[in-house]
C-alpha cells in the first residue's frame, strides 16, 4: 500500500497523459492505451470516457484509431526535460516587474510560468535564481519587466535556502526513491512514479554548491529513466 500523503490518487486523464508523455512520438492506438490502463488498474469503460473527454478538451487529437498529444501538450512534454545547466559563476538572474495595472489573471499566469522556469519570487514582482541554466526568460516576463544578472552581497546558500524548501524537497525525493524500490504491484508503482515525476519537475536545479548534502535528484532521475524506457515499450508490446 502506497502512502496516500506522498502519492495521491490519479485520474484516468492523468494516467493517459503520463503514458503518452513518456513516448516519442506520443501516439498510441485505442487498443494499446486500453491495455496499458488495465495494467494500471483503470477499466476499459473509464479509459474510453477519459479519451472522449480529452479529445473534446483539446488534450488529444484522434486520427482514425490512434490518439496523439495536442500541440499544447507537446509543449508540456518538452517541459518534462529540464534545461541544461551551465557553469555557475556566482551571479543570479533577476527580473523586476515594472508594468503596473496587470490583472489578477495575468499575475497568476506569470507566477505559474516562472515556477515552470524554476525561478523563485523574492518579493512581490521580484523574481530570481542562480544564473546556471541555459534557457531564455519567458516572453510573458520580458513584456512586463526588466531583467539582468546580479551578485548578492549576502550568502547565496542562505538565500537559496530561504527561497526554496530544500530540506523538504530532499526528504520527499528520498521517500519517492524508497517507495519506488519497495512497490511491487504495477498500479501502485505507476501512481508513485507519476507523483515522483511531478516532484522532479519542481527541482529548482540549483548549482551543486548551494544544495544540501545527499541531494536525491540523481537517484530519482535514474528511476525515472528506467520508467520511461519501460512505459515507452509497454503499449506497443501488448
């Protein structure tokens, strides 16, 4: 039995998306999806209802007897792959929102985008992180802010620990590794891995100098790579 506080219940929609996100290209036939979902403990009627709703919602594109991720979710698949890290020279990226009068919806959308970019909010409208990633600022941010690099006068490790709950992230990561190693039935293993992948996507990707000892991201990433290889062959082998 998996820990429900660590591994929440997963909907049929999330299960189908997790399966397709592991594939390149992200496309399977109806028969292949149903077979995989049954292995994960989701019945055929439930899967068929989920597929119909996902097509209607624009999550999937149906082509004859196959389903493929929509363009919108193809972007999400690319987001699963973390940005490449570069040598850190002690500077931090800094973005200060300078446009006033933005709506609550715009502020919420920007906050979600910055979280996907692994950037933390130092205070309202001020976003920062170590400058160790090879990626561009999101266009949504560039339209409303001024961005530059700076070197904090305070200790960077202390600043990182204030912006991210590093000890909490590491504890959860180690719990996922332990759960994946101990779980034997496929439905529980699948749900645990889906939750573990979400946790991996929240890794702040900090320079090694700023991380606590025994950071579990490598161990968790190895298990995710094994999972992707297994799931990637699952549907087509049934």
